[in-house]
C-alpha cells in the first residue's frame, strides 16, 4: 500500500505542508506512523480525499457533452502560422497544449488571458507510474 509523507501529500494536493497538517489535526485526513515513526498518509485515503475535495472552476460553456474531461483554464500562449496554431492553456496546475487551425483560433478569439475550456475525449489514455517497475 503506497504511503505519502505530509510534504509529498501537500505537493500532490497543491497546498502547503501546514494546510495538510491542519487537516490531519482536524481529523479530516487520516495519518499513521511508518516504520521510522514519521506521519504518513495512506495512498488510498489521500486519493479519496483529493477526489472529494477537488474544486474546479465552473464551466462557462452551456453545452451538454459526452466528454467528461473538461478543464477550465486560461490561454497562456498562442503561436500561429498561415494554417495551424498551437494554443497553450493553464488549467489549475495542468498545462494543456492543443493544435488546431489558425482559422479556429481567430474565430474563437483565443489569445493570452482568454478563458477557455479544454475538452479531452480520447480512446487512448497512457497511464505511467514512477520508478519504471512492471
């Protein structure tokens, strides 16, 4: 069972170590002692906490879609040539890069600072784990 030290949990949750310690002290996030008597958080408990406490900005589009992976963010960079464009977005801690036509960029008014939604629908999602063990 994977375990995470408080500092590692804080980095994964995008908060400070002190915030994680406050959640631990309040009983919101369970901890246990590892073999060295350091406070650690069980990986499954941390994942459940992250899922239950995730808060995404509201989706400004008013559409129904089968795509469940919708990331609201800000356009940070647009590089265009005559035909194609590369659009970068910052969606929370995630950098999203999309390639599209320059015409679409112009029609949508995509420029740095614009609010946009990255919609990701794919039949192929690669999942990797650190350490390269198989």
